[in-house]
C-alpha cells in the first residue's frame, strides 16, 4: 500500500519551494524540538523558503517575543543571509482566508512565489482545500518533517 508521502507530487529536493507559517518556523528553531529538522533542513539548503516583507516582520516580532531582541538579531542575520531564502512582493491580495485575514499574507506569498506548499498547522488554512483557483497546497508540520526525512 502506497502512503501519501510516497505518492507526493511536489519535488522532494532542494528545489522544493515552501512558505512557512510563523508558528512552524518558531517551533523549529530550538535544537531540542521534534520539529528542529525543518530549521536544520533550511540551514542545509534542502528547500527554498519564500517570504514577503510582511512575513519577515511577523517572524521578527514573534521570535523577538520568545527569544529577546539580541538573540533575535542573531537568528535573523543567520536566516536572511541564506541564499535559499527568497523575497517576493505579492502584487495582489487574494483574501482567500476570511476567518483570519492576517493569514492571507502566507497565501499571497505562496501564490506570488509559485510555491509548492504552505506549511502550517493553522486550521484557518483548511478553507484552501475548496479553492480551485488559485490552487495553494497546504501541509501540516508533521507531514513536512516526514517529507524532509526523505530528502
């Protein structure tokens, strides 16, 4: 029996284009986290991360709340200097998530970047399953870790 991971159609390589929800990035930062393989894969350039200015601002704010300003600056210099982090400037706001409009920045970034998926555990993104155009694939954090283990 074939599992969905084995039948995954997105390229499992360093060409995989991903948008990470803020909570996914945050829980992957600590080396003791079961989600640390995501951050390690990013540092190892095993996938391409796409961000917008809005996303980076939210990353910085949320990491700052958890790590403090000094440690946040170090993490951000490390992150923003990776050549597998790409900035996009979405020119259109699709407004596909009505329940939490703040989540739309991730969707808009994914569409503008032609990303393979958005990685999130946020249930607000479930509405995207019913959107045929523009199509945005959403996978949860645990499944993303499984995918990365195959790379």
